[in-house]
């Protein structure tokens, strides 16, 4: 079973770049057919999909975040990462890294999540 | 405002059955598979149902999914106090070119 673990700073200042890494265990991130996504949840709110990266490096982003977003993959470390630039308080949320087997919109396994607060 | 519409809350007694609805349109539910997720308090969401009505390994058959047109339903039978959670539906929206979720339904087992 694939396991995912998010890591990164829990506090980011406004206008700076939010950077998170997801470490994958129990499976290879370079397996064909699998999608590696980020999803966030604002405090007390519902789920918002951020984007995905395929093992080949191809990406697809939420149109509303696309201009500020970069998702990358490091197959040598079995990790994928999220960078969200020019953050504001509206980006305060729990960020989940997520695995989808053969689908970019079905999410089989989730990391435990990491709360990122944007504040000065 | 979520693209997919779910009732904000529902409640039922232990042992009873509950059905949670999720409605959308032809650009999302009508032409794509739907998944359901369970989020227990303080934890990450967990996949309950995929491809409208399939259960991942380890999910009890008390949980079921169905689809009709542009709506889907999650059914839970033999309710247990441990089923108290938020439930979300999700799918792809071909017009928005975005993954969309319902706003979530908070289930209380009284």
C-alpha cells in the first residue's frame, strides 16, 4: 500500500512562496499510470484540488491557481513537490499529497496533511 | 459555492440506513466517474467508493454507491457511531477542466 508524508514549513509570510514536499513509500513514484496530486482544505471548509503530476513529469493545474503554481517530481528520491508563489492569508489551509492509481480525479491514498498558515 | 451539491448535514440512529445525495450536471457527474470520501474528525479523507459504485479493498459492504443521470448517492446501512464523519463526492468537470468536489455532508449518528 502506498503511503505519503507531507513535509515543509508550517508558517509562511505573505507574498512569499509556499514549498511542500511529499515523500512516497510502499511504491515507486515512477510507476506508469499513476497520478500524484495536491489537494487542500481551508479551515472548516471543503476540499480544493490543486493539481497533479504524472511520473513522466507532465502536469495539470487548477485553472484558478495555475499562474502561481509549480508541481515537480524527483524520481531519485521518490518525492514530489508543490510550490505556490505570492501567498496570501487565503492560502492558509491543510495541504494533502494524494495518490491516484490510473486516474487523475480519483484519489486512492492520502497523506496525513500539513497545516500551512500564511501570516506575518 | 461548490459545483456539486450535497446536503450540509444529515442524522440517523445507530443501526439505521442513510443515503447522501450529490447532484451535478452533464459536464461533471453526467459524463464522468464519481468517487466518495469519508473524513473522520481530525483525519485525512479516505476513499470509500470509486467509479460510482466500486468499493476499495477493506471498505465494508455497508457502504454502497449508485448513479442516475447527473446525481449520485452514497448509501450506508447498519449505521455505527464510528461512521460519524464528513462525506464528500468528487469528479472531473469537463467544462471547467478541473476536479470538483461537493461541499461535504456532516453525518451525525445519534
